[in-house]
C-alpha cells in the first residue's frame, strides 16, 4: 500500500528504469506527478490535450519509441 499517488509513481519509476527512459505525461499534469520520473532518471515529455481533454494522438504519432511509457 502506498501513502500517496506520488509514492506509487516513485516506485513505478524505480522499477522501470533503466529499461524505460522517457515518460509521456499529459501537459496539464502537476509537478508532483512528474518529479518521481525525473528523480529516477526518466525523461519527461509533455503531450498536448485536445479541447475535450483527450490525448492529442497526432502529436504522439511518430514520437513514441520502444521503451517509452
């Protein structure tokens, strides 16, 4: 059990690195959601959201590589 979502993300980032080196995160995410990845050596790429708050798949298309999360 984790005390917070940030603790859960921190554990996830520790388990995934170094096999995964980039995390795609929605552009409206708060710093506490991003910091666990950065603290564990995983780069963060913000992707835009459309007006209805769904992912902009046009932005993601062609940018995702093997090993990205």
